[in-house]
């Protein structure tokens, strides 16, 4: 997670390369646990899109018992399981 913390970004729907305003925040803490990646970060106050994403998260939390915004992961695979290449053993998460 070192590259993620040093230079990673939170962006909306992987659109940062096509839409610079899709960059809405940055991670501040990341830890890989048995149940997955745990991430803390913040959204940029001056980003209109970040404000909309935050408001959507609030609406979901208030009005839905099950639905929440989720994150997908971007990165580069560095090592796969030789017996099952669908299993990633090592990656740089960005």
C-alpha cells in the first residue's frame, strides 16, 4: 500500500485520466487485513463532485438498509499464484 499512501488518489469511476475533476480526494491510511483492504482518506472540500459523492453516501446511509457506496481498486499486479493465475499474490495499489 506504500504507493497508494505516497501518491494515490481517490477518483470517481476510474475517470481521472479522462476527467481531471474526477479526482475527489486522497487516502491517508491503508491496511490489508484478512477481510480485505481497509482505507481511510478524505474528500477535497473544493471539489463539487466530491460534495455530490458525499451527499449520495449520506442519502444511502439514511434511506437504505443495505446499499452503500463502494470502491474499486486500481493498481499493477506484480505476482500471481502459479497454480491459479486468478489469484493475485502481490500488487502495487494506486
